C-alpha cells in the first residue's frame, strides 16, 4: 500500500494515455526539447531498448522497430507532461535514480540538470559488489575526480587508510591472476518457466491450473515483459539452435588462437551484448558493431591483427551472417565467447572498448587502452587510456 503523500507515476498508465492520444503536439515537444534536451530527445528514446525493439530482441539479434515515430512521440509527450507535473508538485531538492536505461529515468536526469537540481545516479563499480553514486552519469563525476586527484598528488594519504589500502592490494593482486568478475555479470538461474515448473510440483490442482496460466501471461500485465513460455522457447530452443549453427565461426580453442597469433602483434576489441546500456547510452554512435570493427581494423598498422572477442552472454544471440561479415574483414580474427580473456589481454599490444569490464582489465594489466565513450576508468592518465570521440581521429 503506497501512502497518499508519495507521488507515483505508473508506466502502464503513460502507455495507455499515449495509445489514446489522437495527435502529437509537435510544437510542445519542440519547446520541451529546446528547454531540457542535450540537443535531441533521441538520446532518451534510444536509451530505452523497450521503446525501440520487440521483446524477442532480448534473446535474438533483431533490429525491427517496435513503435512508429508518431507512437514514440506520443509516449514522449505524455511522459514529459507527467514527469514535469510531478516536478512541480514535489519541488525536489535532490533527484536520485538508477542507471538511466529507460526513457523516464533519462527524462528525470535531463530535467534535473536543466533546473540545476542535484542529481545522483547509483551505478555498479565492477569491483566486487560495490556501487557508487554519480553526479555526472555520462562522464566522470567531479567528487570522484577530486578524490582520485588527491591520492595521485599525495600518495602517502593511502597509508593513512589501512583498510582501504588492504582492499586495493587484494583487488590488484586478484586482477593480475585472472579475469575480473562482478556480481550479476552472468545469469545462472533457469528462468521464469523453470520457477513456474518448480512451483507446480508442490501446488494443489486448482492452484496448479492458476499457476499454469501464468506461463502464457505477460509478467505484471506489462507488455514490455516477455511471457515465461516465450523466454523458455528462445533460451532453451531457439538460442540453442543458433549456437549450433554458429559454432564454426566461434573458436574458443587456446591452441587455435596461439597459432593464429604467433609472432603477430594484435589489438583486442570485445563485442558488447545487445541491446544494452553500453551501446544504447554510452556508445550510441557505435551501435553497428560490424562497422565499428571495420573502422578499427582499418586504422591499425597494416601488419597487425584485430582480435574480436565475443561476449559470454551473447552465445546463441547473433546470426551466422553477423560473424561471416566480421570474418570478411582481412585482418580480423574472431575469438569465441569462452576464449581465455586473461590470455588475450595479457598478450595484446593494445585494447579498444566502447564500454565494458575488459577495458578496466586492460588498464590493470598495463595495456594501452582506447575508449569510444566516457568511461569511469577514463579518469586515469592519458598514457594509460585515451578517449576518442570520432573515428576520424582514430
């Protein structure tokens, strides 16, 4: 039960109102865009994968648009109206959010920024299960930069914090011995259908029938969630078939990689999963990963190779044609999702990332890194990591 003193906006109400809106108010949206957006509201719309892709894009590579342009504008118009009304009612002195991976989270951030209201975003750090509050979600936050600069200019300060110093040493020692992992990186559960099956065993007949119906129902009554049966089909059937059909392209063998890379200098580029925050928010100009690889490969010294590493969570996600196009690039070698990342980083001459943990690993293993968006590890010296904001500069 939610207190009447708490202001709540429900997404399903926004979608319902948008579906009933007869016409888009283009002039109002233009007014809002000039007032609140960083150039264009497309940043906010692209950030929300549910606004752009059908449900099956969570399981298989699919770029078909879910909504028309007019439908997107209707959702945007209603969202802005509701959120701005809430801002007026609440008059917040601070706004706190999670990663801005939905249209609404992004709009809260933009409006807070335009009104000079302090905004804090909770983010994973990729270090154990620590999280951090960012005041600049798309860049390095000033308070983090200040702390970092303090330790750089006065390294003796670290000795005054023995607990922190011990954690730093443990983390660095661990990172030298293997690949970084963090909580939530790899999904291990059997999914929604598996949980339904487990529950059905212990329930009575009437309860079983009721529970069985939920397998065919959208979770929470929200069309942005796949039904459990759909999740099970794509994860257990469709993705397995795709894994089988693409197995000839994805070689995880250490022997294969060592033979291919023997006596050769190479750069490493890890693919990102799709559709995810790394590409939709931080690296929106690099959403076409085939073209990103093609551009990187053409910028390397001519006698180098580019090793493109598939993401472990993308097994069975992409099509054969995706990998075939990558392998058509002359100096590209494709490493499978289970290839030894630690070995690949250690033996590389250079690493590229749009956004991801491998970039952090490269720095910890003292490999030069180039990033294509603002990353938390961009805080380090430009002798360690360089940010390139245009392929023309690469």
